[in-house]
């Protein structure tokens, strides 16, 4: 089934006021998830909604999702757009029309607003100030900025340094709200490190970023087998990713330890399967793979295991955030 998407907004007499809608449409096209993405205006600007519907339908789509890029619900959302949709449905009965929710009150909107506030205040306060070059001073000021943007005090005490470091590593304040902690996750990670257990990673980039000194001092080691010859050979034999085979060959190392997956959704899927089959027994899973294929699904599957975990709710992730989470737990292990 071919799916088209129309973003619809109010429209402005100023052409520059309409550019944003086209830019958002370009961003959605770049995701390559729908066959056609286009933009239309309710009034004051072109193209209009009927014109765009006609063009998309003529391209051969079977399903059309209409997304009102309007912040809050009003007459346009409740009355005008639904009435226009009914007219188009009668013109094109062969097409399934789907009307999505408008943007609405969303934490992500609040985060964008907070970023805009910070930008203007920073420019006003620091516009003419000399740049900071001392490493610790940069970190200290970064944390100060994060603390102003995010209400860390409202979050569990042991979660705060992890969230703070995740935001610091990525520049993304969304991690304050989309990181998911199993109730026993942080405690399990601290106890694992202090017990001298290993940390297993999916890729060498994650391994390289983890602060190994304290882990080794407690008696553990950082393990990544993705480049081992046995893993490479077995992956070729199985016709699977090296990340999958690396998990298979790391089960002995991960007993009671922490498994950190920052890149490969296939590694997380395999780990979950190994845990369910009783072949892997880590104390904590940090599952933050990044990507468009399998990342979200693997994170959802992680919630079905009985072992403590830390994950997030969307496609975002990667080595930097995975490393930041683990290093925060290592620091907590040194302090508690």
C-alpha cells in the first residue's frame, strides 16, 4: 500500500512565514518512511489542500495521512479541516483518508521553548564574554546550563547524574524525559561494578569511551568481542551480524555484569533472546541502540525481560549516550 502524507497549516501572506512548513516536509521526506510527503495551506497561501490532495492521489497512493501542523485545537482542527476531508473523500473514494492529531501540548514543545529561552538569555549574558577553555570549567558550566533547562530535582536522586550526563553527551534535553529506568537498574549497576563484574559492549567505540580504571580496580574488565576472529568467522558462517555473534560468545563474561548496547539493535534482540533462554545472566542491560531499523522494537522488547535495564523510547541512542550512562554509574559506584 502506497502512503502519502500532507502537512497542513494556516498559511501567511508573507512568503517567509510559510517556509517553515516546507522545511518540515523536507525533513519528513528525508526519513524515507512514506511514499510522498507534501505541504498545503488552509488559506492565504498556495498550494491549497484540494490541489495537493489531487496531485498526490494522481500519483497512485492508496492511503493519505493528513497532519495538522497546528499547535492547539481550534476551529481549524475541529471544523475546517474535517469538512475539507469529507469533500475530498467523496472525490476520491478509492483512497483511505486518515486524520492525525494536531501537535498539542507536548513535553517536546516545552523542551523546544526552554531551548529558545536559554538561547536568548545565553546570548544576552555571554555574548561578549571570552570563550571558556579549561576542561572542568566547560563541564561545570554545561551542567549548570542543563540544571536550568531540566528539573532534575523532581527526579529520583540516583537517576539525576545519569540523565545529566546523557544530556551533556548528546546536547539533547529529551533524554530527561525519555530515558526509562527499571526500578532496580541503578542499584544493580552499582553492585555489579563494586562486585568486580565485567562490562560487555556491542562495539569497540562504546568500549573505548568507558572509564576502565575504576572498573579494573574493582576487579572487572571491559569486554568487546565484535572484532575477534572467531566472531567474524562465525558471523560469516551463520550469515548474521557480528554484533549478534559477539553476544553469543560473551555469555560467560557477562554473568552478573553490565551489558551495554549503544549501536546494534541486532545485538539487543540477541541478548534478550539469550536471557529468555537462560543462557545469559547479566545484572543490568543498558540498551540504547540507535537507528531506523529495529532500534525502537528492540527497546520495547527489552521491557519484557526480568533483568534490570535502562533504555529510551525512540530511535535515538548511540555510543555517546550509552557511554555516558555507564560512566555515570561507574562514578556512583565509586561514591557509594
